[in-house]
C-alpha cells in the first residue's frame, strides 16, 4: 500500500516529521520535544516485545540515540514519522531478545510509595496465552502465514499495523484512512480468527 500523502497526515504526524527534520540538523531542543511527543508510544511498542521493564527502559534510551543519529535519513515520501520510529523501536527490541538468547528474567514485585514507575504488577503478562503469545508461537512453527490467509485483506493489514508495527487503533485508522470503529472491528474479528486457528495448530502439534 502506498503511504498516506503528507498533505493528509494528522497534525501530530506533521509535527513529529518537523521535529525529526530539525533533529537531523542537530537541534537538541527539537529532539527533546520529539522524545516528549513519542516516547510513551515507543515504550509501549518495546514492552510488547521485551517484557522486562528495566531492560525496556534501557532499550528506549538506546532507541533514541539511534533516532538522533538517523533523524536526517527520515524520508517523508516513504513513510509516516511514527511508523518509521516504530520500526526502529521494534527492531531494537527484537535484537535485544536475540542477544539474550531467551534467558529467563525476573522482575521485582515490590514498589515504594515514591517510585514514579507504574506498579510492576500491571506490567506482568497474564498466565493465559494472549494473541501475541499465540502469534509468536505460531511464527516459530511456520503456522502464522497459513492462519493469516484466513483473514480478509483489510483484517491482515490492520493486524500487521497494530501488532507488528505497534500502532494504536487510532493510528491504524489514520494510516488506512478508515473510520476508527471499522478498524477496531477488523482487528477484533481478526484476532478471534487467528486465536482459533493458532490454538487448533497448537493442539495438532501436541497430539502429533
């Protein structure tokens, strides 16, 4: 799909693109503003992949070092700024998992009253496999492609943007130029279809 024309970008996208351009010229104030405007989103992207909050925080700093160095290479004709930033964050998070070689990690469950970080209980994953857990498992078993074929093209595109590129539903709607309610429906139905398909694949593997 062709990227959305810059003239059709949201005000936020245009602002982030301008901040990237100024950062690429060495403007540290613009870079600080860029961090303020995008760090929460990129941190959420990293946490979806790297569940260790402390490591995710370290990764976020590494990501922005990379952004500072690469800001001048951002091309508005090829992608929206948040999509470009998300790719950098996602790739760095995946690389961190590869470096760790899937070693088990622990996270403290204690938090002091003056700790400004969110309660670590909220960051812990559920014991029940979620859609992303099933997607990751299926990807390793080469089942993901087959299951994705059960989705309609809009559903596939929505899921890819939401879970692989880390965009919010509102950002997916903006990217696809579709109503937010429509995108939410596509994602919800797609996840239901994928979950059923992947669970059946897992059950088949277990019984083999």
